[in-house]
C-alpha cells in the first residue's frame, strides 16, 4: 500500500473502531504492520526550495560582482575564483551525504546546486584560459560531468537537467544525422536511475517531474534524430511514441490519486487524441508533402542504418504493446493504442484524394469517443463520461469549422451538445445518488 493509502487508512481507524467494524487489537496490528508514515511537511519543503534558490542567487550575485572587475584580476586569481562555485557545491553535497543521507529533498537540492555549479565553473575556466569550445562541446562536457552526481546522490533533478542538456545538444547537431542520433544512447545512460526512481516511489513528485521531462525530451530527440531516411515518417514515429507512453502508463497505476501522478498515461492520451484529431483534417494531409522534404545528401552510411533500426524498434514496440493490451482484453487501452497501426495503413495507401484517410480517422475517433462514454456509464464514472463527451464535442466542432455549414446551424449544434453534456451529467449524478 502506498503512503497516501496508509494515511487514509489511519484516519479511518478510529471511526471503524467506534462503529464496531474493527477491534482495537486489529487496529494496533494494522499500525504495526504498515508502520509509521513519515512525511515531509509543506513548510520543510518550502524551506528547502527557498534555501536552494537563495544559495543560487548568492552565488550568481558574487559572480556578477566579480565580473565587474574580472579583467583586472590575474589569470591565477581568476582560475581560483572559477573553482569556488564547484568547491562550494561539492562541500554542500558531501555534507548532505554525511549528515542527512536519508533526506531525499536535501539530496535533490544539493545535487541540483552542484550540477549548476559544474556548468558555472566550466564556463568561467573556459573564459579565463580562452579555450576554443562551441556551445555543443560545452553542453556535452557539462552533462557528462553531472551524470555521477545523479547516481551518487540518488537525485532525479540532475537526471532531468542531463536529459534537457543532451536534447539541446541533439538539436544543435540536427544537421548532422549521425551525431544527432547519439541522443538515444546518451539518454539511455540515466535509464537505470529512472527505473530505480520508479521502483522507489512511483508516485513521488520527483518521479513525476522526471517522467514529464523524459517524455518531452524523447519527443524532441525523435524530431531531431529520426525520420531522415523516409518522407513523413514522423506521422508514424510520433503516433508510436505516444502509444508507448500511454501503454506504459497503465502498467502500474492503482495507487495513483490524480492524473499528475500518471504522467505517462496523461501525456500519451493527450498526444494520441491531438494527433488523431489533426489527422481528421483534409488540409493537413494535402499540405503534408511540403513538410516531407529530405536532404538525402546529409543521410548516408551508418546514419541510414541507425535511423531505420531505431524507427523500426519504436514502431515494433508500439505494435507489441497494442497486441499485449488486446491479448489481456484491455479493450479501451488497445483502442487508444491502435493509432500507430492506422497511421501505417494510411501511410501505405497514399490516397491522393485523402478520402479514405479522413474516413478512417474520423470513424476511429468517433468510435473512441463513444467507447469512452459507454465505459464511463457502465462503471458509473462521471469523469470518464465527461472526458468522452468533451472529446466528442471537440470532434464535432472540428468538423463544423472544417465545413461550409452556416453559423446558425453551427450555433444550434453547439446548443445541442451543451444540452447533451448537462443531460448526461444529470442522469449519471442521479444514478450515483441512487446507488448511495
């Protein structure tokens, strides 16, 4: 049982004992079994955040004051001053490891501070000795140096900084496909820490932040490095990535209480819906060719091979997870994750009139909306019903704005949709009230 569930159980124990549902002895055994629930108060968390920000501002202020007379210092003096932020960050990290090794918040703060100070020291030393280094070299050196901090401090924020850094580096190298594709093995370096963080506290704030950052970086990394060898491959690649996120988000979510604790499912669902809705517009498919230009002179040899291998691996993983959900009879999840298969079909058809392409995605999205609404009704879940109704309303409005229907008809349609929302919510609310 997760911390939130244990806290809820402890709050309910006194009421259960008073009603005679549970004896005092049983309640004591439950407390003994689950143990004390340790939690960090909001005040403590704010003190840690403000302390870290204060340290950063002090460090930056000192650097700015020194920068005013920087050229007047000797080279040796500048070198010593350049190492001061790094020494300060290392001292803080060692103090936390020795004195507060059990404090995850302090370790995150100290590791983040040290990670930023590494970049500051590299920058100051490079400026002092006039090392010829471009932005990509600086970023890569900085990111490699903070990898050990992630594992030694067991901190996720430095891992997030690392992912952001190598994504920026990959974007700088996007004109060189062989270098840009190195984003994937570089990102895999923090994969063991990510798995460790999920196993430790899958619904913790730092795990959620790392998950969001990882997904955003993967999406940008894919846009920088993949799809160079075949035109418009991003239609299938991004459908597959969002499908993978959504499928993985269902593997272990029983203890989550909010959508923000399910970042994989949340981002995957939003991405799949937005992509599918985009695929229902005729203008998108007719203008797609202008975004599919390939400069094949830049793609050759090992770059082609790696591009194909990674692209096929991503698509295969998405299809395998779709089959897994279908086999486990997770019909709603399987329906959501069918988008990559539809993208592959429409990509292979290459319908010049795009009639069948639009028909496929409009029918699919309509089916998904209806399935979402019926699932919510069957499970008496108002939020699921409203989500399905909202999806259906967006689809209908998209089709109205994409057609030549006059404003009077559009206005009447919106009124009907609004009445439908109210009627569905009223009926479901009455059903829930009757169930109580």
